[in-house]
C-alpha cells in the first residue's frame, strides 16, 4: 500500500531530529569531493562528451564550481532519439509487472540515497535542508505511487462486454514510443522524476533534457534508474540549451510525446510547433499567479503563517507560490502588520545553515529580475517589507534577496498579473466576498489557490467558483503550496496547464498511453 516517504516527520515522530540534521550534514561533506567533476551525457547507455562544455556553479556561492557538462547539440538530441526509438521495440513490449518491479527497486535505491540527493539539491538550486529532503521525498513518492497505479489498474487492461456470443473484447492501453522530458530547475528531483517515471513505467522510452541550473541531480537519478534495471537506450540524458536540444526534440518526427514543466511562453510555443504537422500529446505545466483570500472571519495567525510559507518558501521559486493575497478591509491592517513583521524576521542566508528559511535565487537572471520588480513595486506601490538584495559578508557571492511585500498597486499592475518567480507578494483589500473571488480569478493562470475563513458559506462559494486545479482551505502549513503525491493531485487550469490531468493523481499515467480495442473471435 502506497505511503508517502515523510522523512522529516518520521524523525520528528521518533524524537530524533538531531539524527536528521546529522545525516544531512554528513551528506554535505560526503558529496563535496565530487565538486568540479566532469559529467557525460548518456546516449544508448554510453558516456558521451564534447569539446565544448559549460560549468555549473552553486547559487549559494558562485565561486564554487559544482561540475562541468558537455554542451549538447541538436545532433546529440537526434542520436538520443534514435537510441530511444530502437530501445522502444523491446521496452514497450516488456511486461508491465517487470517495469513495476524495476521502478520499485529504483524507489528503494533513492530512499537509501535520499540524504546524498538532498545535499546535491541544496548545493545546486539553493534549497534549505527541509525543502531539499522534501523534494527528494516527493520524487520517491512519485515512483512508488505510479507503480501502485499500474498495479491498481492491472497495467491498464480492462475487460469489456462481448458484442457477440463468440467474441471476447478488452481495452488495452499501450505506450506511444519516444518521449522528450524537459525538466525545470526548481524541483530537480521531484518534477524530473515524476515526468520520467510517468513515461517509462508505462512502456515509453525517454530523452531527458535536464535544466542547466540543476544537471547533477538529474545525472544521479538517471544513474539510479539504470542501476535499478532501466535498459540502455530506454533512458537517454542530453545536456544543452533549450533552443538546441529542446528545439530538436520538439521538431523531431520520431518523438511521440513531450512532457514539460516551465514557462507559459515556452510551453505555448512548443505546443504550436509540436502539433503543427500532426496531433501529438504534450503534457505541460506552465506556472501560476496564485491567490489567497483572507476573510474577516479568518484566524489571522494561521493566515499569516500559511501565506508567508506559500509566498516565500524556496524564495518564491515555485509555480504554486502565493503571489497575490486579497484581505478583507476590516482585518487588513492587522493582517499586514503581522505578515510584514513575520517577513522581516525570516532568516535569509546560506541554505546549508539549519536556521535558514530563505536561501538564494537560482541564478543571475532571477537576481536581476527581482531587482527590476522591486523597483517597480517601490515606484508604483508601497513596499511594506523587503525590496532589497543582500550583499553583506559571504552573501555577496550568491543571489540573496529579501522577502518582499507590496501594497497599494493598481489591480491591473503587471506585478499582479505576471508570474514573477521571485519572493514578491502583492496585497490588495476588498469589501465584498464576491469581489474577492472575482479578483482571485482575474488572471490568465489557474494553478493553486487558498482561502482562510471561518464562514462555511464563504468556503463553499470559494470551492464552487475558484478557477484553479489545486485549492486549499485554512491550511496553515502553506496557503497554496506543498501538494503531496497521492493526496493532492497537482496541476492547473487555464494557462497553467495543457491537459487538466494532474501529477500524483489517478489520471496522470493515462496521458502516456493510447487505447487499443482488442477483440478475439473464438
């Protein structure tokens, strides 16, 4: 029976938090000797290197070079697609039970190496230890949950009624072929693993293009998949730019499907090109502009805690991050005072420090965007907390910024409408609850949303009318983030996604399969 990994909870339940920290600290030291390693691409089970490479530095301290990687080209992508196409002939016909066995083995291996993987997550993309282990836990959850889904659905074979007395019919879901998997930086273990597992466990083969901001975790997970029994060629790893490697995957006629997590602009461009000559499945999660509503009957302490964690967890670099909050005028001042005090007290710094809440942004582009948006917030609204970068001491070598709250912006301001992917929260007030719902829905995106209210009629109206794929009510743990695999299927409406079928839920795997009706006459 599937159970979430819940590493930190298990240590806390056993009153062994010290052991949790000890194991994480040990893992940090364990992986340090690998800094500066030269990593290969993996095509058809072989290591592939190139004369042209790129270096990958830590956002914690950009003087620290974590690794060097081959700069893959369209040619490498084509070789990987050819490898995956050939491997599909066997992997696609492998009994689904064998694939489930392989992936359960992979989950066990990941669980044994979870602290090592979490250490790499922290070094690569700046997550603190709690969010890093949560990222790895979610990756393990995806593998185990999808294995159980394959079993629960009998490999997606369903007996059907007989049209004639001498006929036997069944519905069989079969894999498409080669899938391109294009992964983001912000959940380098969880999202990457979930997308790869979805494609592979259903019998498809994969060409993976990891994010250039998190290539090491991708390599480590691919190694685990191979160790567990995924055959050479069924999984290929190609590093490089989105325009060259990703562009070739989208253009290739031998790629049957694409699964992608990233920006709306890239996703929509990809969709137009990928389906230009013939319809092919594109599973894309494309970000959010996620609202929270705080009503006059809300428990303000819970609301402050929930909004703070959702807005500033992992420095706002989550597609589910809360970036808009609408608060009733009667409680506006008290809520904002408490929220601003909380934001100003958040520990910002090196995420390897156990006391740090908010680590660095992932790269220089994000750092510059924060500064641009903070200037707009100061010019057009009132900044209640934050608004500045942090350059004191060792922080000057990374991409550190302050959690920022801005009020007084016009409702149609670009900071209210665009996905920012930095820790900036926009606040507006309201008089009428219907107006709050309308403002919450007044966005192109529809990924997550939350409400804090003690009025059951307001809660019902919110659930009936909010336009989002994942919604939370009175959730102090986080107003809009933190979906758990097998508990809260994660995906978006409107411009937040392309399929309406969420990851970590009962409908996800069917997107990697196509139906065949089989009838045998006796």
